[in-house]
């Protein structure tokens, strides 16, 4: 038997323990797999030990991302189910009953529209739709005519009358939902601030009073300030856009913007994940069908947990580990991602993992088991 089997044989009840895995830096590195992830994920699936994936990433449907993960990790025998995936914007599904006509920000291309419509939002407006309806709303945009034609909705169908000429119905927008990192940051900043300071979400209008409460709600899917790609230095992520929105809003209103932020390390995201992990355990025990999991409400923590212990496995102390520690889960930090040797010495405030730092996800899970 392999060491992992020896360790797990000691488990009396495999469903008493749960794992929540971060994706980037734990299971994947860029678009490539982290080899140890394949072995340990396969093992957990075969043993029916409950686990889910919780990422601050997004921008594509849960189905597309899980297909990519299964393919990349070569999990043909024991594929991960899309129910087991929570992306940063997944909990926004909860908002559908009260948010019908929504401005969905972030990229890439038109994929985010597909995600939002797939969740069931009735009327999805994208910044490129506004530019198509009236380019003067942000004349510095860098979309080509072809992109506007391809990605932008026909203004008549989206009932947009941005310039107030009275040609369209100009229906109010219910909320601004920032799904993913911005690809058109200038345009998004302008139209977001327009709406937050409008008369009840009607574009082209400006309210007459100042307030910390925006005219329509705004939700950010995560607070990540930086992300890393092939460039030498980390790049700005959604947290940077959020700072810009908050700063400009305060300049206009003299008060701090009231907003909601999802994603790790926010408690709201861990509550949501906890519900899903509990329901996935029910699937493993044959008490529920996959595809039929609950839709947790925001800020509604589970009353009871069936788990003796849940572990958050992550590569980022600031999001994964801080959030897991605050939620009283065990935390496992891996060396395959954002965390660098010496980070704790350089920044003593950084959250430390309760179980320890491990070379990779497999070693961390084995220690937990
Ligand atoms: O926000 C950037 C994204 O890459 C984080 O992903 O899976 O590490 O939470 P993850
Ligand atoms: Mg990560």
C-alpha cells in the first residue's frame, strides 16, 4: 500500500473529515497540473472523503472550469463534480430574486455574460453594451468595432438609452456585480460610478444628495489585490479596482461606500462553502443527488456541522489561511503557489497555518488524515 492508504486506513469514519481546496497554487500552477494533486484527489474521491474546491478565480462557467480541471489533473476515473466547485462569483446566484437587471463587470470577452445568464439573471447588461449603445459614455474605450458588434448587445434588445434621447425605455439597473478582473478598467470605473450615483439606477441621471449608501447595490466577487502571471512582478486584480471605486465614490459623496465583498477570506464565502461541503457529504452518503445541492443564502451560516474537522488547503496566507483560521477550520499552507519562504519573517502579521506548511497538497492532506 502507498503511504496515503496506510494513513487513511486509520480513519474510523471517512465522512467525519472534510477538505476545502484552493485551486491556483494548490491543484494547478497556471494552466498546468501540480502532480501530487492528481494522486491525493483521486484517493479522496475513492475513499468518499468529502471535499470541495473554493477559488477566488472565475470568468467561466463552473462546468467549463471543472472540465478543464478534470482534464488537466487527468481525473478520468474519478472526476470532480461541478457541484464541488465554488468560484468567486458562484454565491451571486443567491441574488437572483432581487437583482433582475444587472450590470455584470469583468472579463473575459463575453464569457462572463454566459456565466451570469447561466445562473439565471434575467437581464444581463455588460459595459460593452453601454458603449455600443452610446460610445460617448466612455470615449476612450479600446474595443474594436468587430468586438463591439460581437460582444455588445443590440441596444434595442437591452433597452438602453444611455444618452437620454428618449429612443429607448432606459430601464433602471438593479445592481452592479463585479464577477471577475476587469479587462476594460477605465470604462468600468466610469459606468460603475455613474450607476452608484444615479437616480435609482437609471443611466444618464445623477442623484441630488450625498450618501454612503449607493443608489443601487454593488457586490465584488473577491478582494484579491494582486495576481501573478508570467511577468516578474504581480499584477493588479479586482481588489485594485475596488480601491479605485471606493476612493472615487468617497470623493463624490464624502462618505465611505457601503458594499458587499465575497471571496476568501470573507466569512460570507466560508459560510457558503460550509453549506456546500455539508451537502456534498450527503451526496457521498447517498442522501442527496448530485445536481440538487442547496442554494445557501448569504450570511446564513450552517447551524450544525457533521464534521469533526474541516481543513482549508491553500497557497495564499492572506486569503486562504486568514479566512480558514477565522472560520475555525484547520489550515494547511502549501509551498507550490503564492507563499514564498521567508514571507512570515518579512511580514510578521501574516496568518500562520494551524497544521503547518507542506511541500505540496498531498503532504498536507496526509498530515491532516
Ligand atoms: O484572484 C486570482 C485567482 O487566481 C485566485 O485563485 O484558486 O488561488 O483562489 P485561487
Ligand atoms: Mg491560490
